[in-house]
């Protein structure tokens, strides 16, 4: 396993982390989920990511149960706050009230006294930024959170938060969690340069574009019945990746991977990890065998010609390609 320093912090994360979005608590049964999480730990993964909104808290419960078998000091656990956790107006967003109540609820589900990374899952335009940052700072001072993170914030929002934290002497944001994969390269233009300039860790999600880069979806064909794209809850998220032009490119990409002696998943993950700004890439595994295949990405060593061919396949697709 390879471990990378999270920005300028002293924390080191496994280059591949295990996420739990749309797997644990929903798609994968509890026993298999726990077995997969524990297998990840055995294989050297020390970075586990969840959120309160995933399966309305059930994902946190499963991740907490699985990791309870291991010494707390040997793994890094992240969770998140922002999305609605109830029907009332106070059970969402980044107000002090919701942040304080949400962390306590997450800790109860996880069965822990603290989380290593606590993410603001999105930016909240309805709450004053100072209120949000002071609430997060208080959680760090109380020992409930060790590092503050944000997910899908713009560079302008992160810059405003950094400047305000410096002015008020608050704990700064230490890590950003954006989406990044061969089909969505928008962060190359501003987020990655910003992270590099200011010592911010970068934990990317959806490195396989919700499974599209595995090659399981074919142009002109309906998605497999057991796939994410066949689930109405995920279809809207994935629609931008499922046009025939993109899927034909993925077919070429999958053939290139096989010719290079690796799987499409391994090639897609290895491509993401080539960026020095990326601390860790989160994968979602519904069974141990899937996880083991993904971890093979860490051993991928390919010629410049192969990487150039990968770039050529997706070069003019659009959506942030560089």
C-alpha cells in the first residue's frame, strides 16, 4: 500500500480509500459490507469515508461496526454534514445548530468519540460563513473532529474560508473532496492548482465515473439490471456519462487497458493517482473481490505511449478535459 501526506498536514492516507456512497446500507447487505471493509483494512487501506446522509445514517452505522474490530489509532475515518437528515428546516445546512447536532448523531452511529475528517458536504449560501467556520473550529477544540474538510466547494468559496480563518485565528480547511475522473476533469483548471499553492489535501470521489469507466455500459444498450445506472436514484447523476459517444470512447479505453495487461478499473484509477496533488481516491466496493481488483491499480506501471493513448481517447470529450 502507498500512503500519501494530506496536503501540508501530518496525516497520511492510503492512496486508495474506501467510500460508502450508494453501497453500504442500501445496495450491499450488512454482512458483505462489513466483510469488505475489514478486508480493505487487512490489505492496508487506512482511509474510510462515509456521510450522515448515506442511507440516512445506516452507512455510518455499518462502517462503525466494521472498524470497531481494529485499534482506533490505526485508521482514518471521515464523515460529512450538510444534506437534509429530517423533514424540518433545522435538520440541514451548515448552521451552528445543525453542525453541532449532526456531529453528535454521527458519533453515536459510528460508536466513536471523534472523527478524523469532518467535511462540509456542500457550501451553504443560507448560512454566514463565519458561523459555519466557528462551529467547525469549536468541534476541533472540543476534540470531536481532528481535520476540517469541504466537498465540492468552488475555489472562490475555499479562498474566502481560508482568508476568514486566518483573520479570526480559526483552524483552517485541511482537505477538499471534489469529483475527478477521466470523464470529468474540471478541477484541473483551478482546484488542483489552488490545493497545490495552499497545501490542501485532495481526496477525490467517483474516480471510475460511477462505474462507467469499468466498461460495463455499452452504447445503444440498456444498462445491466443490477447496475447503478438502472437505479432511478442514480440515473440522474450518471446521465451525463451515458451518451453513446462517451460509451464508445470507454470501449476503446477498455480495449487499451486489456492490451496493456490491466483492467479498465485499474487503468482509470492509476490515471487519477498520477496527479501529485491527489492524496487519495475513494472507491466503492460492494464485495471484497471488487476491492482487491481496484487495489491492483497501485501496481500499474505503463509506458508514456499508453498514457498518451488514454489522453487521445478522451481529449476532446468536453467537460473540463485538458
